[in-house]
């Protein structure tokens, strides 16, 4: 997965989470997703980064809801 594919996948993560957590503003979902990304910056194999970011963000959003 190259960076453009990863960016597209992260955008899809934001869309999915915004639908799962309609009570949370989209801007807050975007912020939580972006806060979940840095821990995976140094991961050499990028294919599963969007999945891991989604899991981390989902856990944080559950705490907020």
C-alpha cells in the first residue's frame, strides 16, 4: 500500500466512524483518527495501518460517546 492508498483508506475510516458515531461531530472523528495515526508512523508494512488506526479511534470514540 502506498501513501496515497493509505490516505484514501484513512478517509474511508473517517466516513465509517462518522456513521457509527453520529452523535460525535465529524471534525472530532477526524481529530481522533489523526491522533491515532502517529503510533504507526514507523511501521514498515503499511497494509494494515488503516485497520489499526480505525480500531484505536473506535475505542477512543466509544469513550467519548
